C-alpha cells in the first residue's frame, strides 16, 4: 500500500463548496477521484452537478434521515403513491 501525502487543495473551503452539491467533502472527492482512476485506469473527466430537482430530493432525503421519520408508514403506501404519480 502506498501512502500519498499531498496538498491537494490550496483552498480547502472553496473545494468543499464545489464538492458539496454531490454530497461529498473535499477529502471524499479526492478519494473518489483516486478510486475512479484506479478502477477505470483512466481519468474521469466528466462530472456533473445534480439539477435543482435532484438537489431538492437529496435535501428532502437528508431531512427525513435527520428527523428519523418517513413519508410512508409502509412500502405498500409508497408504491401506491408512485403508481398514482405515474398515472397520466
């Protein structure tokens, strides 16, 4: 195992701000980058920021987890809601 100590971010706070929309800390983003390079044997060039709808869903999920609650009491309720939403 090789340990690499480097100063990856001249401004770690700004880097953290840039990785936050993906739900990552700056350190996690660096680990993810290195993992992708190792697995793909290539540099992953295209990473996109989630759109507004996805960010809202991620924020809602975070709030549900923090509050320890769920929108549905049972899986059947959730599936019924999804089926209702899918109807034209």
